[in-house]
C-alpha cells in the first residue's frame, strides 16, 4: 500500500482521504447501521417500547383479574364511605375514602417534618460532640451512635411505645410540668394556638413574611460578597420576620390565641394532645436517624482541611467561632447529599408506625383495604404519596446543594 495505505483509490488512481475537501458530508459518514448516534437513539427507542409493552401487559392482566374477582377497576371507591375510625382526629367513618387518605398524609407529614428538624439538631450536636477534646463527652457520643444505629428502628419504636409511653401514669394521676405540659399514658398535652376567624389571613401573612425574610437574607449575602462588610443575614431575616408577624398580629386583632392544657380529673382541656403512638414514633425516629446524621456530620467536619481551623485559630477565633464561621459552612457542602438520604429514610421509616397503631398513610391504607376496597388501587395511591414526599425532599435538597456549590468560573 505504501504511502497510500490509509486512503481510498479513486477512479483515476488518486487517493481520497477523510479530509479531502472534495468529499461531501454524507460521504464521510459511516452507514447508519454503524453510526453510533443512530444506534444510541435506536436502543433507547427499543428500550422504551419494551417498557411500555410490559407495563401495558401488567395493567391489562390486573384489570382482567379484578373483573374476574368482581372488584372495581377504577378509582370510584374514593367517593365511598371510608368506614375507618381515626383516633385523635375529627374524621368520621361516614366521610369518603379520599378524606381518610388526606388525614393519613397529614399525619405522615407531621411526624416526618418534626422528625427531620429534631433529628438534624440532635445529629449535629452529637456529631460535633464526637470530635470533642473532652473524653467523657466524646465517649458518651460514641456510645450513643454505635448503640442506636446498630439496632433496627422497628425495635426502637416498639421499645419506646411499650416500655416508655404505656407505663406512664393514668390520666387521673397525670404528671404536670409548670402548669404547661401534662404527661399521662394518653400521651402528651402541650400549649397550642387556637385559630380565630382571621387565622387564615394571618397564615398567609406569615408566608409572605418568610419570603421577605429570605429575600432580605439573600440581599445581605450579596452585599457581603460585594463589599466585604458583615452581613448579619440571620439577624436581619429574623428581625424582618418578627416585625411582620407582630405587626400582622396587632392589625388582625389576635388571630391566634394560645391555649394552655388544664386537667380536671380525667378531662384535659386546651392545648394539643400528642398521642402515645405519635410520641413513641417521633422519639424513636429522631434518635435513630440522628445517630446516622451524627456520623455524616463528623465525617464532613473531618473532610474540611485542617489548615482552615489552624488559620482561624491563628486569628484568635474561639472554638465556637471556628466551628460556626469556618468549619461548618464548608462541611455543609459535603454533608447535604447524605443528609437528604437520611431525611428520605426517616420519611419512609414512618410507615413502621403500623406496628404501634399510629394512623399514618400505611395503617389507614390497610384499614381501607380491610373494608373491602380494591387493594391494587389503594396500594398505588399509597406508593404515589410516598413518591411525592420523597421527590419533594429531594427537590429541596438539590436546591440547597446548588446554592452551596462553589462558583469555579
């Protein structure tokens, strides 16, 4: 072949290469059955068609089996009576099934949201304590983490329900703390706000105040990036929120009234009651999830270069200031993705409340199925609810993670 080994011989004996300007773009391309781009698209189309066909087969088979069993194939049962008595709520068995699902979703969100906040607080404190120079604090945090994270969360839930909540004194002998909290085997009653006629408008005003507070905090942050002057964004944001909340409360004329629990024999009036099932589930999920969060916090802090702490110490920052202003802000960039996983786990682990009788989504779904409603549709609604909660948590975590990302441009 000689020097013409890499070319193609033309009709007159000349050599045509891929860089020959006389060749058109079409002549340079390989045949479509060897084109990587065509093959990639074709494989994706084939995969999509296979998935659609499999789903269609499963759906048609399910519908046929439901018809043969005499069960409804649609979702009209959502308008029928639920026949479920949900404790610690105003729900009535004659209400439709869709309302029962709504109550279960609210209960699941209530335990998940409060659990995420408390687990984050406990996990951060324990994670920092694991790095303490105090031997007793360090070992106590290590014992807490290594003990709880190696016990199944279901066992912890059952323990707190049967060994902690149920042995509490009966309501006739309930313990009271400072006249504000009532403890008994019925649960925990704490002060709570009772909404008046204009409570809805006040909630809207609080939402607006929160948005304004966030906007002010962002403005202070940008000002700090531009001028280098202290931002004090937390003080500014909290101050704006407090001014709007107090002003709205005065203008709307006491839209929310604080009620304190008062016990009279076996009757407790005022406040809000947290049932023993809710309290046991919340405590167990918080302690279990916090043990995992503590390890995430510890690992993220250790991943921050040691020179950052040494530089902060060189400019005479205290230990708290080094952690607050130097170490934790950098560690947050590392810990946000694994923290989101723990938040997802806490939300999904709340379904274990069925073991102690808490009326979350899973327990209510089981009771709806037991009342003769079609199980496939009920389970599909249950899965969609958990999917929606998980996607919402993931979306918020991604937004926070994107906000903490360093600009390398």
